[in-house]
C-alpha cells in the first residue's frame, strides 16, 4: 500500500464523486489507519478518502481530535445520510483548504447508515459537532467542498486564499512535482476499478 498524503484544492480527487467499496481487507484497514494518522498530524477531526486521493465512499472522524481517545474514532464505509433535522450556522475549515475558515449552515441532527471495518452495518443518530463533521465529510465523498455551501459575502472574503491555493497547485504542476489533472484522473480511475468494480 502506497503512503497516503492529504491533497489540497484543486486536486481532481476533491471533485470526484466517490464509488462504493466492494470489499474490506487488510489493505483497506491500512488505508484507514493512515487516514487517522494524517488527520491527527494535521490537527483535524475528520478526513474523507478522496482527501487522500482515494475515490472511495469512506471517511473517518474523531470529533475530540484526541489521538489517545480511540473510543471516539469512527469509520464510515459506504455511508448514507437518511435523515437531517434542524439548522445551525457555524465556522468550518478543511484540511484540503488549509487556513481557510468560513460559516456554513448544516443540519443540527442527522441519521447515518454505514458499514464499519468489520463489515458490520450500523446506524447512528448524531447531533451538533458530531453531526456537522459527518455532513462535512459526507459532502467530500460527493465531490462537494465546504466552500460550496458558504454564502456569497463570506465566500468573497476567503476567495483570495482559495485562488492562492489554486495558483500554488498549478505552479507545482508546471514544475512537474505534481502530475497533470489528466494523469491524476487516470490514477483515480485505476484505483476506482481496483476496489469498486467500476
């Protein structure tokens, strides 16, 4: 299993609508462990597979942000949000958009169905921060960034930072340290075929 790293906007993986996984094995367990390690190293509380350039419907969260609180770690494989209730605005950030924060309105309560790493299906009824983190990561696997949900006024304030990230990424592509978008998409397609059957 290759070493994973968090990708930054505008990497094509971040706009990829992820596919459902068809098998859980040791390699997937290794991916999940790497995702938790990367999330803690970046001081995050959630990380979706496509944030590490894996085109799979999977994300990990630990709302406490404490790597020693293993009981707070949750893995969601092939998740579906079945219910959303309430509405609340709060600041959000993203490990793929470092140092960028803006207000986002989300449901205050969600019900989510998913599979865990042992292949067991489960349902969770989550509120407040837990619900917000799940919705943020769920958006990722749908190819949606949190900035897509920011109102025009606040978005205009952070747009220069987003544009700067994009410029840095394109410059690295010109230098040849990051593959072209077409090459990155080809890599995503190959990974998708390997584990999702299409």
